[in-house]
């Protein structure tokens, strides 16, 4: 039982996956390290099982744990037919659960041309034991950017996918007219992810290569937060609430650091909504010439309580909310190893306590803040230790 497993864990628990092919894939035949795509995601099912999805070669593998990450089951293959899969931290595979219990896995499939791709989704009707043939979510089939997807389930059961899309940039280039950045598009499924309605443009002028954050607002509607290119070239963040058809109910500026840069920093935000409606966010920006990770509460067209997260090397922050508890995670390189840190608030963000969860000597994925009931967890996949889970005290 979940309660028994929790009581057996130490103050905060760490667990490693077996040293299977997924963690050893970085070694080439010559004994030299190749790039390891560690991007993965994890989420708790309603019954307390922890499910994680990760790339291995041209397949996605789904792992299960019944003891909050202490042990992992042999994996299930998500896509029976091999295909290219994006597996880096900003463009990782995602996992979510449909309202009817279906397990949903989304990812970006890179195409032949550089920086192109299409958004894919596979559904399981048996808890992840097997998956249906993947589908491409969008109707547009140009060999262009449809990448960096995010997935969120509305309270009404609709499944929303949003991604970065360059069809409008390509049209502007053909017409020889200026166009800043890319665009955000979204598609909606009302049948549990088996099919999707035609996609809708959410906003023009998004940044090109930063992950999109998503959360569910207190009215049950999805919110998405992304890095935007505000005129003429300020790369702050924008926030939109989506209607049931995926169209935006409105788009507003969410951060005001006014970072002027002609390029994408590959460093997206994270968003979590508390039961009282407070929108907690973490993001990376340059402000007053200093690049730092930030935390703040998005409210009334401004930010409340904006402050630094971690030290000067803090990066890849994530955030989750469980009631009035807030957990912030980030990585920080200390010159020798990459440290995983957390801040925890018990009072809705009025105050935080800081702790160090672990460290990694090799490469590591971005940390993920996840929840189950009133509990907060950190999920972190590293090259040498595998999939690790920390319960936040």
C-alpha cells in the first residue's frame, strides 16, 4: 500500500533505476561517451503507481514503480514501430492520464530537415501495458517546426496539446514580410486522446526553442506559459488561458525582465496554480545584465514576490503545488558535480526553507516537481544513477 511505502522512506528518499540499456546507452563501441538523451517525465496514477517515460534509441519506454521510485518494473514499449524521438530536457516526452484512466504519452518526432518535427501521441487503455498506434496531433504536415509540445488535461476531460509552430514564419518568409520568432498552436481532443480537432493558433511571436509550461486554473481551464518575443526583441514570458476549442481567451505579458537578445536561450518556464488561484511560476531571464533563475506569483498583469532562485549557477527550475505547500526544484553546478536543490513553502509562498536533495557526477536531465495527494516529490534522471525519486519533507 502507498501509505506503508511512504512510512518506510527516510526523511527524503532517493531511488535508482536498474542499470539497463537506457542508462548505459551513452557508451559507444570505442568506449567513448556519446550524447545521452536523458529527457523524461513521470507522474502518479490515481492508484499511487508512479509511471515514467524515457527514450531509448528509436523507442519510448514506460516504467512503473509501486514504491515511489525505489524499484521499477521492466519497461513497456510505447511505440512498437521505431521512429526518431526528441529526448532532451526542453523537448522531452510527456506523460498524463485521461479522465477515463487512459495513459497518454506525447513526444516530438524530429524530421529530416534540421529543427523540424511533428507532435505525436500514443494512448494506452490498459494502464500502460500496451499502446495503440501513435497519431500525429496536428493537421499541418509541412516539414517545419512543430516541436516542444506540452500536454494538459482540463477538468472537463478535454486533452490539450500546445507546441511551437513555424508555419506562420514560413508564410511570412514566402511573402518577404518580417515575423518575430515562431508561434504557439494548440489542438484539443474530446475523446480521450484518440483523435484531435484541427489546431488553433494561440499567439504569434513566441520564442523558438524554450519549453512551454502548462497548468489547470481554478475554473478548470488550461493555462500555458511560454517565452515570448515582445516587440522589438524582448524575450520575456506570456500567459494564455485556453478555451474548449484551444483558442486563447486572452494573452497577457507575464514577466517584465526585458531581456533583449537576438536568440533563444533554450530555457523555458514552469507554472503551478494553487487552490486559492495563485499562479506560482519559475523562469530564467537576464535582468540588469545578470542571467538568473527567478520565482514569482503572476497576478493582475504583474509579478508579486519576484526573487532569485538559488545561486548564480541555478538553472532548469521546476515548481509544483499541493494545497498550501509549494516545492521548487533546480540544478546547480558547484564546479565538480551537479547538485539538486529544493525550496519548500508550507504557507503558500510567504516563506521557504531550502535543502539539498542529491548530486550527480555525470550528465543529468532537468528535475521534475510532481505531486501525489498532499505530498511533493522530485523526479530526476541522471546518466549514472538512472531514475531517482526524492520525497520532499
